[in-house]
C-alpha cells in the first residue's frame, strides 16, 4: 500500500469536487526540514534555559512560608515577570509541538517527524520540572493579597490558586525531576507504542462474496457503518482477529502506563488516580457521583433503544442480522438484544436508504446548522474549509478516530476519518465545535486557556446538539428515524459505552496497584464492564473484549468520563439557550473563553446550572430518553406497517 504523502505536501489532483481534504500546515512552517522550524526548535531549547535562570533568580521553588520573600510589591513584580515569560514560552512550545504532531498523527511511518517529536518531548521534560517548581512556589506566596489588585496575578487568580493547591500533592523537587525524566521512557513511550501499532495495524476482511481485502484499521472500523449487515459482521470479525495479533505488546504498554500512574499518584498523596483526575478536570467528587447516579438510572432507557434498533434491523435484513430472533414482546423495545457489529448500523424507513454525504454536502449541512445559532459559528466552518484546517481522508498510517488540535491563537487543525455517514457529519460538527472553542480561547494566555477535558467538550457537544435540533425541526418520519438513530447511537457511546470504560479503568487501576494484568484478565475486565453497562440491550456473546486495546484514551488518566460530562452539560446549556436565545448568545462566547479560569460548578452557575445536583444530569438525560421513545414509536409504526414517509410525526 502506498505510504501517504506528508500533511503539508500538495494533495494529489482529483477530478471530483467531493474529494476528501488533507490539511495544510505550511502556514506554520514550510516543512520539517525548513530553517524556520529548526530556528523555532532551537529557540525553544535556549529559552527553556533562560526560563530556568529566571526561576532561579526569583527563587521559584518550594520552601518555607512567605515571610522571607520580601514586600508584596517586589513579590508581585517577580510573579508578573515569571508569568509573562512562562506564558510566552508555552505559546511557542504549542506551535512547534502541534506542528510535529500533525505529521505523526497522519503518517505513523514518518520516522523523521517521530524522531523530532521524541527529541522535543525529551527537551520539554525541563518544562515539566519547572511547572512543579512554579506550583511549589505559589504555595509559599501571599496569593490572597497578590490577586486582590488588577494585573497579571488577578487575571490568573484561578490558575495560581489551583497551582498552590497542587503543591500539596508533590514529591520532593528532586523526585519530581526524576519522574519527569523517567516519564519519557515510561508512559510517554508506552503511549507512543500504542499509537504506532494501532496506526499501522491492518486487518483482512473476507466479504460476503468471498473476496478478501487487507484494510487499515481506521477503514476496517469504518465498515461498522456499512449498509450491509454481512459486511459489518465480517469487518468486526476481521477487526477482532487483527487486534489479537498485537494484544501482547499493547497489554505491556497499558500495564506500564497505568503502573506508573498508580505509583506516582500514591507517592504524591492522592487517595486514588480518580481523585487526581478530578482535580485536574476542576470537578469534585460530588459532581461526578451525581452524574454517574443519573447515568446508571438512565441505562434501562438506552437498552430499550438498542433492542428497538435490533428489531428494526431484523425487519430489514432477517436473513443476515444476528439479532433476528423472534420479538419477545408486543413492542420494539421488547425485542432481541443488538449485536456489537450493529451498534453503528445505518437505518432507514421502508423504501428509503440511509443518507450518504459527499464532503461538500457534509460541510454545507454543518454550516447551515451552525448558522441557525450565530454568524460567528457559521464563519468558523468557512474559515476552516478555506484555510484547509481539516484532514478527512482515511488512509494507511493515519491515526483513527478524530480530534481537534489547537496550534496557535485561534487557529486549529482537525483530523477526521470521514466515511460519508451522518455519524461522520456529526463528528465534523463536534470537532469544529472544538475549533470554535479554541478561537474564543485565543485571546487568553496559555496558562488561562488550559481547559480540562470535562469542560473542553462544552462547545463540541453543543455544536452536535445544534445540528441534531436543526435536522429534527423540519424532518418527516423517515428522516426523523435516521436522525434519531444517528444521535442516539452517538449518545449510547457517550453514556453507556463510556460508563463501561469508566468501570473498566476503575477496576484496572485497583488491580494494577497489586500486579500486572494478562491479556486474558484485561479481556475479562472489559467484558464485565460492558455487561454491567449494556445489560440486556447488547448480545453479550458479541461483546468486544479488546476495546482496552482499541482506545488510546487509557493512557490519559480517566480520559473517558469527561465526554459524558460534556454531552450532558452541553444538553443543559442548549436547554438554557432555548429558554433565552439572545441572553444565552450574549454570554456563551465569554463562557468558552473562561473554561480554564474556573471550576465546573462556578462556570455552570453562570447559566443557572447546579452540576452537583443529580436532577440537573437527569434533566439532560431526559432529553435523550425522549428521543429514545420517539425512535421506538417510529420502529413500532414500521413493524405494524403504519409509518408513512413524507408525513410529520
């Protein structure tokens, strides 16, 4: 298979307007070999040493309380100098680091980019050491007095107080320095191994006609959206077989990364890795418990959706759908469990096909929906397409999934693996929501815009919700069926599957504190978690034991639950928008620009949201439960022959 060209190389000429785009990164540096990139990289190395000298000059490190630091005015001047220099260097680090990541994420075989990224990561261990010194220093300062006056300290009040609190969970300076150095050969290296293996992995699918084809994993997993049930099932079998060839190194990577995390969290005085992750995300345990309680209470509704979808697929394809057993009750929700390979199956009303989108139609759809909210949001779509921010083409060596990468003030790059499904359109809206968030963070300093995962999903989920609401508003019954299925299969992933991932990671951390886990043990924990989350909505004989190998999320501590937070918080924000559109618009952009400057409870209170109350999370889930009932009703109409397309429900 041909190795794809570098991200900043010209795309191959095409004759079709719908050709999938590759991003352009020449706006940052001309090429990997350019003098401009070399100068920027060398400048970072020199400036890191200058920043260290500045920290030494002002005594930026842990020690006794503030009495011996001098007058507040002098301390304030020192703090301002340190803040300015730190912010400046962080901005330039993000540019060079982001540029290199655009190469390694689109071509796992680019050894030059990979080597340069590894070199930069090694050099940036110094920044990690300095950040620990900075936090320890903050714990010594009279912050309550320093942030009382207008100026940089006041503007960074939340960041400074959080840093001071983090100092309570530090080892000694020497130990933190050693941990920063060893991390490069530990968790960072393990995560890179997972990324490289996953991006290069291929699987051989034997199609229903007997032909075989070797496909990149991103393409193979994309066949979960194929219209043909036999193809979906064959792709799933090929996927499992492919992951089975790499489980040993991936299990070693996961054990290594989680082992490092558990050990360091314990040495830093955290009761658990989850507590450390909550602190990082600016979310307290009461908020997480309230959200999880609401999620567990909603699981039966999602299982009803899954069984209704299985019923619909059995009607459409009784000979090839695994779940085509006899319906066990009077309604669709009492039907058989859904097979794993059908989780993303497209559906359509009788006589209709599930929609497929060419690339221009996808961007037009998102642009129109965003325009219903604000011209600024629609303008983001125009800018992203005009300036070639998006890499949408699935190809060998490219990372799977999707992400939005902030590179410099207000400017991002978006990676997708677009397959023409409406789910891909939703993913485009999601990632462009992140890009819009980044534009609003553009005027903030790097320290102010360090948004935790839980709040980083705010704009992306809100944008998805806008697209769904816009589509449902004028849809007939057949269109509603398609839109509801796409929305609900995504919500099922974020509510149900991510709950299974939370259960898996919690058990993984508990058991990894005692010993390493074998491939079989990891499989068993994953299957137990899926059984608890999906219940009788999923055919458990078809569950995915290797999801621990598929997802690189586990290399970032408790990366998954913030997606659930983001979905439900975004739905709550959308409800506030519907109540007062003009008032909401007036405060929305400012909220996005402030997500690194307050905890979740404080930011939610701006719109009357109490994130510590289970009732809030239940109200957001009720929106999804209403859509589930709508979907079930449409499936029941199809089962009885009463659905008429072209009519409003």
